[in-house]
C-alpha cells in the first residue's frame, strides 16, 4: 500500500504555479507509540498558506522544499496506539496534502460525525471561527452600523457579511467579479456588493455606503484596504484578517496612504488577530453558528476540487480569486 | 490702542516658510454681549496645526488665507460682559496668533492662577493630557514592558517616556539629534535614546530594545513608524498620536510596509485618538500629573520664543525638529 503525497518542489520567486509542487507515492506510515494512522478525507485550501512559502516572516515559520505541503484536514482514524482514539473516529488533523499520516494523538482533535465532515474545514472549522471572532471580538459591530468585507465571496468573507446582517448591520461586500457580487446579494442577502476590478470602484463603494463605513473586515490589504480606509467613519474599526493581495508576490506593496494620518484624524483602530487567541470560546461560537445554519439564517458555500492531485491547481486558482466560498479538496469519502 | 496679529498670508505648496505669514496692526476688538476681551499671555505652537494649512482633510477644517493663524493660548481677561468672568481672570482661549481677542465666554475655560500660566499649554494642558491618555488609555502599558516613543524630545514625547518609566516600563526614545538623545537619558532618565538620522538607526533601535517593543507611541509616522513596526512584539499596541513627518509636505508618503501583514501575523493594534475623547477624565489626569511634578518624578521641558512676531519662526523651526520640549511663544506677562 502506498501513500500519495504532494510535496513542495521549489519555492516561488514570483507568482505561485502548479509546478512548484510534485506528486509522489510514498510508503504507508507506521504509527508509533501514542500515535494514530489517519486517512485524509478532505483538505482545507487556504490563501494564508501562501505566506508560508515566502522567505519573509510568517506565523508558519520558514519555508522548505521536499516536504509535504501543509494544510488542515478532516481525517478518519485507520488504526491507533492510543486507547482514546479508535478506528473510524473522525478527527481534525494537520496532515497536509497526503492520503495518510501518522500523528501523535495530541495533535488531533476529535470531531462528532456529521453528514459532511468537510464542514469542519469551513463554517464549523477555523474558517467560520475566524469570521465569527474577527467580526464580533475585533470589529465590535453595533446594530445599524455599516460593515464592509473584502474577499466577500471567499471562505471567511461570505460568512462575515451574513453574520453582520444577522446582527442588524448593513452588509456590503467587495469581490472580484460581477457574478460573485450578484450571488452575494441575491443568495446571501448582502445589502450591496461592489466589484473592485471596475474602474469606478471608489465611487461605487461610496454609493454602496451612503453613511460611511463603521467596520471594515479586511481580507486583502493593498489598494482595496486603501480605498476603504478613506470611507471610514470616526471611531471605525478595521479588522486585519488576511492579506490575500500580498501573498502571491515576493515584493509586497507599501502600506496604504492614510496610515497613520487618517487613524489619528478619525480615531480609527486597526487590529490584527489570529483565531487561536479565542480557543476557549470555540465551542460556544460553534453552537451559535450551528443554530444559525439550522434556522437557515446562515448559508455556507463550499467550493470543492476532487482528488489529491488537484490540490496544486485548487490552490493556485484560489490565489487568483477563482473560489466562491470555502475551497476544499476532497480526497476520500 | 492696536492689536498686533499674525495672519496666514498664503498657503504652502511645499515646506512651510515664515513668509507664508504676515504681521498686521489690527484694531482693538470690542467684546459684545456675553463676550470677554482677552489678552494673550502665551501661545501654544503645535506641529499638528501644520495639517490645518493643507488642502487635505484634517480635524481643523479647510484652510483659508487672510485670517489670524489659529492656536491655543493662555490669556487674561481685560474686560467682560459675562458676570462669570472678571478682569484679571486667567483663561484658556482659542485666540490664535494675536495680542487680544474678544470671545463668547463659552469658548473659554477658567484656569487657576499659578506661577507660570504657560504650563497650561504644556504638561497641564492638551499636550500633557495627550501624553497621558495616549499612553495609558490607548497604549495600555504593563510594568516590565518596553515602550518606544518617537519625537521623544518633543512636547508630548518627553512626557510619554517619563510616564512609562513611572509605570515601570523600559522607556526608549527616538529623536533627531545626539544632543536630544543625550538629554533624554541624562536629564529625564530614559533607558535609552536613538537618533533616527543615523545610518544604522534600525540596528541601534534593535539593540536599544533587546526584548522587542510592546508599546510604540508614534508622533511621526513615515519611516520611523515603519522601522518600529518590524520590532513589535506579539499583541503589541501602536498609539497613533501624530504624523509630524508628513505635515510639512503636500505629498504624504505611502504607509509603512507591514500594514496590514504584520498586524495580522503579530496581532498588533494600531489606534488613533484625540485627547478630546477623554474630556471627562481631564481633572483626574491633571491631579496625577501635578503630584508627579511636585515629587520631581516628572520634569516638563519648556522651549520658549519671545514676542508675537517670533511665532512664524517658532513654528517653522518646530516643524524642522528644532524644539526640545513644549514650544510656546511668550506674548505678555
């Protein structure tokens, strides 16, 4: 029995391409003491992982070649040397892009079985929790305020806008195509959505936010952040969640004009966060989101590629804005 | 009797110069109903007023020529049509650069008489309060943490560093000359001070902060902000107080690289504020600072020019970094 793996073959110096990865048939790992063998069911494809392939500082550490590409998965236990985990158990596992991995069980989190376990990579996983804590703990929206979210059709963004609406805010999305914008409004109930690739994007954003912006949830950085910054209301909050405009390059853009001048004049707050900071509130947040899902107030979009070998394509396309909702690679069922 | 005034003669398109102002002998104002005639004792010279001479947005509103240059003063009542104010009373008055002004008394704040009323423009006025609330309410330093302040020999900066030390922090100043740096350490007890004009400024700042930066109090923006940003510790706070590097130009620099990427990776907060937000706590803060002054824990530097006609020179020189401590123009005693 072999273990199909996708390795980092070379580090990108410009835009990432599929041939920065290579597939190999490795040998089946043997779980040691206190370990379990996990079969990958689905892999989370995250724009943030691109930062880990850069030489610059990132919370993922320094990049290397010849290793399996990293990524969160939902996996099923095949065999276990820890009595707390048994064959067939569903777990969250940091297996990366491969069919099987042996892990110390302290690296696993047990998951309740549900109809589609891949939901634990999206709305019920780090993605949904990032949207939830970023919006409510960092953005601190009040009912009646205007929230704007960039990469609004993305994994985090499409949830943020819906949660803001549930909370009583006006929700405006920024996305990269008219088709995405249409779906945000017609399918998810966003109050407005604006295509940042249009020449008159600034004017369109202004019209979509007639009372200015109180909370800007930034998944992109770059020019989109710069534009939103100039529409912020006094005492506005900018949630710094991701920098997708800057990941796929070795020459990041300078920061937006208006930093720090506008922060002073308008008393703005810009705050970065990582979802892990809210670990002790995960369960409570998941329960709230589950209730919204059951009531149909929250809709989770999934954007699926099939087969492990599709992972490089799924990732490169994601960085170009090809996804709508949470992108995953389905490896096994 | 005449009223000497300094007017805005033209708006700067590049660096501000003395000849953007002109002096005139106006007529003595007559206080109307509910007004008082105020004689200017001393004028506060603030870098932030430079922003008000730019076409861009500022909390001071749009700039105009042919009007008296704005500025806070300490003044004495000459005559009054409001029984709540009487001849000889000391007040804070928004008179700007002139010897006399008639004001609606609701624009005045009564001040207790002290040996040098000009202290109400510095440590006991908006300057000291800005240092106090910016540091404690926005920066939220903890004992043992490292605080860095830019424009550290300036009106706000020299107070911020001392307050941080009183609070148990390591205080590091950034200033524009070796002489200023020496005085910060030897006279005010800063733990270290670094000259940003030195070629190896980055390395010097790193060595002055061996445990990184927890709170960065930014009075400058620009490259100094960019450099400090890369030394911030996780969960660090950047207090956005002023942008002196950007005031004296019509072409502000782009924002620092690392915004928003580093804010995400290091969970940093950047927050702007205006001192007026803390109006209800002014008295309590003044009492704390008065106690520190009396105990000799806090030293307030005053940097004085004499005579109303020196105001343009005092202002232009301030923007070039010529001041050490709080710059005022003494008009009368």
